[in-house]
């Protein structure tokens, strides 16, 4: 019975984890996003969603091969996880795209946390990051779309940068006083 339970626990963990990067996968992201929104709403705390994309990853993969591309994804994930506050939820969203949930006090410092992530991206690649603050009762899907638009604005502005959503206030430092 204990063997079956261990195998069941292992399968459950595998279903929530990206095999390549060992980060939570898209399924875990979807679950955690709903949980984080409910917790932030209940506590009246801020929540920020960010989307990150490795710049020119396809070119890197084509030039160096899929094994090198996989190694790069693993290295990025490891370095970002080491840089980010443990309370920040980082997941592999798909391909070379990653998603983050910053809640509570991490949300207040979102630009600084994300800039630290950008700076620790291993050369020769860079990363573009877009983020948006969530405001209840707005649907969280609208916030994710807004963060995605900010990501594409970061890419259009030259890549290798962190940009907040242009349609929402993203500097909460004034709220701290």
C-alpha cells in the first residue's frame, strides 16, 4: 500500500512539474493563479502577474541545436529561481515563455524583482518581461492579457527589458507610506 501511495504522489508531482526545467508547469500555473487571486482578494493584498520570454530563442536553438536550447532553458530556470524571492511563483508557461505571480509585499517591488531576474539571465541570451497589477473584481484573465501585452511592448521597444502595463498604474511605492 505504501508503494502505491508513493507512486501516486510521484505521478501527481510529475503532472504539475515541467520535466525540463523542474519548474511548475502550465497546469500548476493555472491552479496557482486562481488560488493566488482568491487569497489576495480575501486579504486585500496586491497581486502582480508577469510574463517573460527569452529573446530570440528560436535563433539560438537553430544555431546551437535543441540540446543546447534545452540546456539554456534549464540554466535560465535555475538562475531565475535562485534570484527570485521564494514566495514568487515562477512557472514554465510554454516553449521559452515563463509566467510569474508576485503577491503581497513582492507585488510592491515587482519592477525590482523582475529586473533582478532580467539581469541574471545567462548570456548570450536576454529576456523581455511584461507585468500588470491585478485589481479585483476584474477577471484575472484580463490581467494576464495585459501582462502579455506589456511583454510584447518590451519586445517592440528593443527587448532585454522589463515593462509594466501602460494602461494600469504599476508603481505602488507611493502606497507604502
